[in-house]
C-alpha cells in the first residue's frame, strides 16, 4: 500500500515549493498540493526542507582499496552528504580498451551501496567518430575531453563528431588541463562558441567535483526525470534537512556546502540509508546506471 508525504517543503536549486507526494512502491505516483487519500498512511514533512538526493562527480574513488577503506570513503564522501548516485570517469588511452575498462570499473564498484555511472576521459586529440561509436554502444553517459592546446579545438572535424554522436547524443564535457589553466577563460569561451555554432551536445563549463550536479547537467547526462528529482514517476530518493531559520532562504548548493549539519535523513529508492548519525551501508545495493536517453527534457 502507498503512503503520502504531506507538507513537503521541496527545495530544487533556488526554488522552494510546498506540496504533497503520493508514494507507491519506490516511485512517486503523484505530486499535488491537496489530496483526498484519507485511507493512506501519511507522513508530515512540515518540519523539514526536502531536496532530491544528490548526484556528485568523483574521480578519485579508491577502487583498489580494502573493503574497509572503500566503505569509509563512500560513507564520508557520499552517504553523509546526501548523495545516492555517483558519476565517475575512466581514463582511456586507446579506444579498444573502452569496454574492458568499463567492465573492470563495474567489478570494482560491485560492493557500492549506491548507484553509479561510468563516463570516460580522453585527450581532445583522441576524439574520433569511431571512438564515439564505441561509447554509444556502451551507453557512456558523457565524454570528458582534456584540452591542453587551444589550437586543437580548431583541428577537430566537428561536423563528423556531431554526426557520430547522433542519435544517442551523449554530451562532451571540457576539462582544462593544468598547463592551460591561465587561459581557462579563453579556452572555455572558444569551446562554447564551437559547441553552440556546431550544435553539438555538450556541457559548456567544467563540471566541479564533489558538489551537486545541476538540473541542466543531470538532464544532459540522461538522469532526469528518473533520478535527482521529485517529479511524477521519479524514484523515491531524497534528503530531509531540519527546517530552521538559517536555511529558509538558501539555495540547494549553499545547503549542501554550509548546512550539512542540518541533514538528518537520506532515503535511497524508498529505503532509509541515513538517519541522524547512523548510516546504513548495504554492500552491492547500488546499481550500474545505463543511460537510455540523454537530454530527455528540454530546458
């Protein structure tokens, strides 16, 4: 039998709204301001600020560590921060090693208690139509491109790249190399001009690690509306922060960075994984997320 979360103060990025959620199984069956389901059990969430559970980019997960070290890393960096989905990437030198490296990383994360996505990172000069086709076959959610020479941006056959990406259209994501950091603004400006002119699926800025991914990025990765949202049909994964005056007018990013001490409950796909200081670590409960349709929503 389902239940209702009443008076939920839902914060998504900068917008706070109050509504009620009808929960059936592990999914949100309806989202409405008023309900007439008098026979269902109800949970009053008026004392909390609710957010979708977070998705974080982390490329330093200790895949070869002992189980205890891995467990501590996951708890400290994800579960205690309200994150229930990880985005990471593997570095690829040769396109023929893509499938094997993805398989190795999936095996290394087999004991993860939360879901994970595996993207790839390559030097910009290694981006070719044949590599993209291999990424499409593996349903890679994003291709991170390390840019270390501004001139390389002009050397890539972008028309062929766009054609190879279609129709799956996983986004290209820039990484400005350390050697080019002093010219990062110029590099990103040139990147943006090319991506927009060529109409190539892409993220126009670098993705910062260890902070919640924005709705725009989540959509381009193909995670919305199933994950990281509290919409009709999405999974029941959310955080509850104690509603106090200090956090009533902050946005989701500030809540994550400066008010983590107010986080008291995290629910992942209908199961409580954090209650107060107690964390439930269930090895193998996480799943490898295989993206179906990037950019499902139009922003």
